[in-house]
């Protein structure tokens, strides 16, 4: 049989309270060219300038059949159907409604029928499958270049562009007033955040970093990047490299094998809390269409004391309270005495009717936030580097290290609206709650002057992720369920904080353990250097778990033993998030809750208070990969471990050059000279 892509449009009839009797129609051929499409009857029409809600169903013989439903007119017909031959039927039930604001909407369900009499099966609403010759643009974002689309499995293939994008970063001391309060900072190139790094999917990224700090080392981690066969470029001092000594330079180089939104930051103790953060955008396809990419919005908690002062407080007293939050490095601070405001707000412009892509990043030291835009909803299309089936929500909970790509439709009244980062009070405290006027602003073209008067919605205080059931990856990646087991060796306990004497401090400080150990790495003797020197035995304080099997699934139950949530981040992989829940994980009771079919994949997930998170990943990337809580005070206190993956293959797989040894030699010389600041935490 010959299969075609069939486009059906519901009749645009008057809105009635009753649902009409199903009216079955069958068409053997429909022109698949949208611009030329006209149905033989006057009941159907199509406007390319209109907003489209679409659904895709898969037929076993004909592949993809796409049914479009228009939103711009009321619909009263209850069902439509069509088949590409006599034995295949597609039926769409349409239920019109009018919202409280008068907007007309239509909820619809598609059923696929084979044979006679037909048997209905629910088909989920997904995007149309892109064709190989489509071009990326506002109405075809699922396309990319050549044969690469949103359906490409980035674990197996990516474009080989041959392009090299090159950047130069200097890490330097300075003084800035991001929210109107002047303080000492550490920055990339003198700004907070550092320069935006952009590339196309498949490009090689080359970044030259120079340490211009007076009295500190540094390293730069490229958060979320797989670093396939480039573990030595991961930028994790004490694990994959020695820190970069003052006055020294090094070059990082790796391939963008995936696309989306991420960030880069120092991994030298808690240094990034002083400003060494920057956004990254890897351009590629998207699972929903939009008109304009407004770029990254990096939210970070902000303290008026330096991060080394606040970390000292965290080590001896407890978590410090943040003074503010920043959006792309700025915000206002309100003087409580007279109400005067200093600083400036992030302000973005909307044009009514357009759809905008926003790339949300939490680059905080401690705070978990809930992102909201008064009067608007978000369509989520990616979590971390994982493209998702689009879904709508009103609030984006975002833990430290997490990213979400969202689309906002400018469908509200022309006005100004608060863009809020609401502090989740159970995960860090902040003087700026997000409920007053120290926030960002979305301003429509033609809006009146002045601050927004929009009201916030309700925000929960808890620190949980978006439910994993909502985060459905575009590319299905099932996890081997028979291999799953729960045993002592694959349960990683996150302990309660306790005060102890550490190697870096003569007096007791709060330490945090993972799998029974508070990590304490050596800057001078990182894991990869040990392997180069033929050392395969590691001290307990290095907290190494060896994974020697090749391309095998490895499963981990991360069990929280305390009432504080942790954003857990894995280097070198995106893991499959099998499940999350409260209490102690029980193999007997909780295994049934796990998703092995097509679990969401990401590199950072919340471990809820007194709860568990189940993850799995394949041993398909030789290297030493850090797994840690991304709260600065916690990773500094030891809440980390190393997965040493396929140890025997690491040195033969990596392209470790002379610069690796040169960096370590320079660092050793710096240490031998007696640096002003000594290691004061885990080093991470």
C-alpha cells in the first residue's frame, strides 16, 4: 500500500453546549502540502498564521499521521475520522470549552482504529515527526541540519560540523555591585555572569582560561557535558586535573555532542559563589515551535559577604542566609529604612502574540527556586540537556545546577509583569522572597511606564522536582529492568551533618558524607595523575567506587537520612531517573513505582528531604566522574564520591597531553611557595 501524511482539520462550526453525534468521513488522499491544502468541502480551512495545537499518531503500516486542530475558532463537532485505506481509521474527539476569561479552547483525544468493527486505543498528544528535508525555523523547530532532528539519539550520533568555536576567559578579582551593594567578587572577564558561550550542536568548543587571581587557584567545569572520551577536560580539580595556579593558563577542548542550555563555573572549593559562573547555549532542534530565543536567564543566590566568609559560617554555625538573588547578574536591593532602591532589574520585552524561548539556569550556591511569570504559563521542552515532549505548567521548581528550556506565549493583556524567582524556604533562606518588587520584569510592547502591579500565584515551600512522569524524553531510552537489584553496595546513604576534625581544619567543622565518607581530595594529586603514575589504590577519603564492567547498567538508590534536600549532580553522564519518593526505599514496596520504560534523563535531580532517588546509567564513558550535591556548603563539606569508570581503559581513551603535567607542576610550585590561602574544605 502507498502511505501518505494526512492532515485533518476540524470543521469550524458554532460553539454549542451539546456534543454532536460522531460523523465519520473517509478520504483516500489529501494534499500534504500545507500551503496549498484546501479540503473539497467548505467545512475545513487552514491558516498558516494561526496557532496550532497538533497531535501525532503512529500507524503500523503508514508510519506518522498528523492531525492538526486549530485553536482560533470555537469547535462543536465531536468527532472526525479518516483512514489511508479501508482498514485504518483515525478518530478525534473534540470537546470545546470557554474559559473564565472568555478564551475559546478545545480539548481533544485521538483514537486509532484497525479493522472492523474498530477498537479504540488512546494515543498520546505529541509533536509531528520532522521530515529529513525540513529546515529549522519558527514553524519547524524540530528540524536541525542534514538528517539530524529532535528525534536523533545524541548518545549514538551527532553532527560532525568540523567547526571550532573559540573563547578566552580570565578569572580575576574585582569589585562590583550587582544589586547596588558593592563587594569584592571573582569573575570571568570582569562580569557576572561571565560571557555567554554559544556553539552549534556538533561543534568543537575550545576555551582558553587564564588565572589572573592574586591568591587562589581555579578550575572551570563545563556542567552537564558528557565529555565522551575527554574526561581530562571536565575541569574538576582534584579529580581530572590540578588547579590552575595564579598567572597560569590552560585550554579546554571538547565536542558538543548534545544541545540545549547549561553553564560553566569554577570547581575550586566554593569559589563560584563569588561570581565565577557563565551560561552556555548549544543551538539545536526543539520539541515545540517558538518565534524568538531570548537566551539564558541565570538565577543565583547572592550574599553581601564573600563566599569564603559565608562558607566559614556554614562550617561552624550552619547555612547562611542569602541577601538577594540575581537574574543574569543584576537585581535591585531595597533599603528597609526609607524604601529607596539601588541596582537594576532584568527586563525583557514581549510582543503580544509571539512565543518566546527562555533558558532557565540555577547557578546558585545554596538556594532552590521556583520560577514564575505572573499571568503566564510555561511550556517545558527540555530539562538539563534532555529534550522533552512539551507540557504546560505554571511554576518551574529548579534546584542548583538544573536547567529548563521553556516557551512562554505572550497572550496576556499588554502590560508589565513580574518575573519571580521565589525562594523555596525549605532549601535555603533568602532576604528576597520573590514576593515584593526586587524581581525581573516582562514588559509588553506598548505597556505603560512603571513597575508591574501583577499578583503572584501560590508557590509551595517544598524543594521537589517537577514530577518525573511529566518529563518524558523525546528519544526513548529504556533501562534494563531485570538487572535492577537493591543491595548494600548500590545504596548510597547521604548522612546527617556532623562536626568532625578534617584534614583541612584543626577545629571541628560540619562535614557531610556520601556512602559513609566525607570526601577530601588532594589538589596536588588528582585521580587522573595517580592513574598516570600507575597508582590504582585510593584512600578512603577519596571515596572512589570502581565500575569495571563495559556498557553495563549500574543502578543506585540515593537515600537521604536528613530533613534537608540535596540537588545531586553526576559528571560525565545524564542518568535515567527511575523514581523519587519519601521515606526509606523498600525493594518490596517501591520497586513497582520505578519507571524502566522511558524514564526522564538528566544530570541533576533533587534528593528530597528524608527520601530517596533511584538512578541508573550505563558504563559507556571511561573516566573519573564526580557525583555530588551541588549545594556549595555540602560539597565543600564532603558530600561527594567518584565513580572510576572502566579504569583500565581511561589512559588509552583520553588524549592527555603535556599541558596536564605542566598544570600540575605549576600548581606544585605554587603550593611549595606557601600560598596565602590554604585548602579549607573538601577542595571541590
